[in-house]
C-alpha cells in the first residue's frame, strides 16, 4: 500500500483505572496496537465485545487520551494536539455511531443536523451556500428528494434514513477519515445493504478513508480492504480482508470464521469451541492473552512458550500478519463441536 497514510497509531495503549470491589485494577482496553489507514482505504476492526475497538476509534478521534504510544496524521503527531490543530482534526476526522437515534437530536430537521457542522467548520459559506452543500450531501446519501427529506425531523425518519443523515452530516465536511462504529448493527437487515452502499459510494466519489468497526466478519470480508482482528486490546491478525477471512491463520480468527453463517446456507463445518475464562481486560499474563481459551494451546499440551512469551505480530505473507507461536496448525477434530 503506497497511498498516503490518513491516520496511524503506534504502540497505542489506553489503560483505564477500574474498581473491582475494594481492589483498584487497570483495564488494558488497548495494549500496544499499531494500525494505519491509508487514503481511500476501508479498514475493518473486528473482535468480540470489550476487545477495544471503540476505544481505538475514540483515541484516533481524540475523544479519549492515549496512555502511551502515538496517534499521527501524515507524519504529524497529534497525540496531544490542542487548540487550532485539534479543531482542524475535528473536521478531517468524522465519526458515526451505532445508534442514530441516540447520536442525533430527535427534534432537529435533517438539514439542521447536516448544517450544524458546516456552520462550525465552513465559515466561508453563507447560509444559502451552506444549504446547498447540505442538500447535496443528503442527496449523495440517497435521501431523495433531498429538499423534502431536509425538512423532516429525525424522529420522523426510519433508522436507515437516520443513519444516512448522520453520514451526510459527516461527509458534508469532506473529511479524510470516516470512523464508523457499528453503523449498521442497529438497523434492520433489509436496510443494512443500502447504508453500506452509501459508504462505498462515498469512498469512490470522495476518496474518504473509512475505519469500520463491526462484529460481522462476513461483512468485513466483503466490504473492507484490510481487516485487523483484536483480542483483549491487541491485534492478533491483520491483512487483506479476503485473506484474513478466507484463510485465517490465528486460532482466534479461525474460531470466529467458523461460526460465521454460510452465505449459501450450506452445511457448516465443525466449530472450534472457545472454552476457558471469558476475556478479561484487567487480567495480566506474560504470555499469549488468548492462551487460556486457545484450543491449540490445549491440544499442544500447554506449551511453555505460550504461557511466558507474548507472540509478536509477524508477517506470514507480505499482506498478512499473525501473532501466534503456532500459526496454521489445525485444531484436532476431537476438540471441535460437531454441528452437523
Ligand atoms: N471509560 C472507561 N473506563 C473504564 N473502562 C473502560 C472505559 N472505556 C472502555 N473500558 C473498558 O475497555 C475495554 C474495551 O472497551 P471498548 O468499548 O473499546 O470495546 P469494544 O471492542 O468497542 O466492545 P463492543 O463490541 O462491546 O462495543 C472493556 O473492557 C471496557 O470495559
Ligand atoms: Mg464498541
């Protein structure tokens, strides 16, 4: 990938103090993540609930402070940017959220929502020009006829329309990066494809880069250019979307892929069972974080290496990296749940 980097995090750590009864613990929400999003690229962040996806996104947006590591844009470090430098970023980086009901003011009209950011960031536009830009953004997001939809209030719109208004508000500012945190997971299945198509269309037309957070591996596989799989605040596998989802190399990704519904409705292969403790961001181990749940770890007789040494993210192919001491080893069928 030779296109310019739009946003990059290096060795990013975000630790939160948490209380557990009387104990004071540290939740390692993000624990040493390297990630870059290039111009016009769609990168998907996937992984179970609590693995740090939203925290990474919010740190890039500068809504959360990094504990250590850096966030940079085109080589410029913005980890601790303030004032004008941060305001600039607030325009260049836009975020849309899971629940368009919660994230948008329900009584505002669609055009109010889109105009608000323009009023802040585009002082060069007079009200008539602002209205024109806002209408064009609504139209681009498939909200037609835009002049009619513009006057509707958010509560009068469907979930899919609401999410399109949120996208229009973000894109009216011509951002370089759109961070989309589970943007379709609250929508009816029938509306999802439409919203995804709008995002793809925006990438085509505006060259906007998208950091796309999702639980849906199948969607990540077809929609994203690259995928990063997170486990407890760390990237365990990363690479071209088709490769990571098509030929996963980490036992965690493999287990996630095995539970994916088959598009053709065909018979599913036996699934790997993820047993052991549920992931806990406050637990500490010098070794691999996935080991307590890893079927390979059990199969191989709990190798010391997995217990004591954190596997680094290593390139398996030029476009595919994996953090496992024993990548590609097959899990024995006896450790799988038979679903047939
Ligand atoms: N402000 C906070 N204070 C304390 N802990 C936090 C805070 N924000 C997040 N965490 C913890 O950090 C970890 C990662 O949370 P995060 O919301 O980033 O996960 P996620 O991958 O987005 O999950 P989900 O798929 O459920 O949205 C979790 O253990 C969470 O409880
Ligand atoms: Mg989240």
